[in-house]
C-alpha cells in the first residue's frame, strides 16, 4: 500500500521526497493516504479526513485535517 501512495503522489504533481512518501500515513488511522487531485490534498479514506499540502509539504497535524462530507469522499 505504501508503494501505491508514492505513485499517486508523484502522478498528482505533488512534489514530495521519495523517502518521505514511503512513510506517509494518516496520523490518526495509520493507513495510507491518497491524493485528491481537485484540492491537491492528502485524503484518508478510512476516516474521511483531508490534509492540506502547502508548498509541497504535507500538513499532517490532526487539527489541520478537515472532515469530508460523504459526497466528496468518492
């Protein structure tokens, strides 16, 4: 799953170091994150939370996460 996260980050144009992308997981669920191309954020589908990426740096502080509505999870 971690390898999938790295590929998704690269394909979405979010410049994150290869080593960093291998260890990125949701800080709350500890599950892999996916990239939302529309908002350029990292999404934890497990708990429905989106984390912003600012200047290529993922902001994975739990208080920075935004709870997604059911319609936007898809």
